[in-house]
C-alpha cells in the first residue's frame, strides 16, 4: 500500500512533474515484489496505455496476480472482462 500511495502522490501532487512513465517504473518494481495493489495499478496502466504501450494481455496477467492475492478490484474487473 505504501508504494501505491507514494506513486499516486508523484502523479497528482501539485509542484511535482507528472510522469506516467516514472509512475509505471515504480508500480512495476512494487508489483514484481508482490504488492497486490501495485499489480492491480500496473494492470490499469497497461489497460489505459499510460506510461506504457497499451497491452490487454499484460493487463490480464497483472490483474490475475493481484486477484490471486485477494485484491478486490482485480477480482471484480477480471469478472467483467471475462464475461
């Protein structure tokens, strides 16, 4: 959770230059360390194509990892896109 809060602050804080590419790097590091919220947010970035090339397969991959850890948004969104 701490990693997600910090990355979110770097995206939307006044006086901080907005960089989706930099946010992607931080989310990716946290996601690879196993943080479910970062895995979910990394999937969102892949889905929106912000900071990275849009890739639905990678979106599913990261949301599946997050869902396996019980991340509620990932579980809900996977159900929606798989129906």
